């Protein structure tokens, strides 16, 4: 007996968020090998997101890492370099379980993102057979599309003050699951670059989290890997997804610490 689509495809991040549990994510910008997915899982992360906006990672590499993550049960997301249907459909067809759309500024933009990411009747994503999400099984579209639509997450990014001001209308869009606040770009837009302790930052998180609760959506914290104290504060306020940092930063930090252990040895 062939398995059903919903027996094959699960999104552990969506399931954890539905239980109001905290989700941790690692950003991939450097590593080209599929090993990074297993490393992320061994380290204890719930998810990875491959950052095609700020890296030279290819579509082929992105798809391979996504498929590796799928096979071990951690959700792979991709931050697309452009908010176009071509990029969104390609990364989803390649194995991503969701897309992170940068620089969203309006409900209209959010609606377009949803339409590109979802199959009919929820959107206008082009039909594709033999998807890795379903282990390349030939499952009828009428059975596969609802499962794929449910599992595929649409994450929009707030990186400007104007986006925060429009939180209610953007988060009111059906199909938007979460907003990820990009704190670095947000502070730059506000004219306070890198001033994470500024009252405007806390206000932005507070108002966005309130809008998420009102709409039944989720809020994510990004750009604060150097400030675990603020991550702790915003999680206690209601954020439930934490982008912890990049593979580049983790590797450099570990290498620096090991080198220092040697240079700090006192000898004569």
C-alpha cells in the first residue's frame, strides 16, 4: 500500500509553533556540502535557512542542502534573492519547506508572495511533478497539493519602520505564517544602525508581536546573535522563532577560541 502525502511530508517547525514552542534556526551562507544539515540537527537546531540573498550559493547547492534537511526531519527554508515567482517556485521545487521573503513593505507584496508559494486554490504556483518533499512519488495533485500547501511556510521580513507600521495589514494576509524581524536592516532604516538597545527597537518588536498574536501568526527574531539578552527579552514578549546566526560566524568563533587557547599558553 502506497503511503499518503501527509504520511510522508511533515514540517517540524510548523508543528512546534502550533504548540507555542520555541524554534531555533541556523543560517547557511558558507558551507556548500550537505553535511551542514546533519551538523545542524546534531547541534540541536530545529531548522536551517539558506541565505541566497547574501551569499553566492547556487541553486544546485541550495537544493541539495534542502533535500538533506528534509530527509532528517529539520525544516529547510530559503531566503530568496528576489521576490519573484521564478525564484520562489524554484527553491520550493528544489526541496525548501518555506521561503523567507526579504524587504516586505505592504500587504499587496505579501499577497503576491503567498500566491507564488502556494498551489491552487491557495495560490498560483506552477504545477511540478516528482517533488523531493514527497520522495518523488507520483501522488495525484488533488491529494498532494493540500499537503504541500499546508507544509510550506511563508515567512516575510520586516526590515523597515514602514513595514512595522503596517504589521496589522501584512499579517492579516491569509497564507502568511510568520514575520522575521531583520534587526540590522531595521535599525539602519530607523537611522540608529546597530543600536539594539534603542527604545525604537523594543517598540518595533512589541508592536509586531502584538500584531502577530492578534492575527494568530508568529514572530521571529533575526540579527541579534550578539545579544542573547535581547533575544531572551523578545522571546518572553512572545517571539517564537530565533535565527541564531550564520555558519560563517559559528566557524570563525570556534576557530578563534581554539587559536586563543594556544596563544594564551604561558611557556618559557
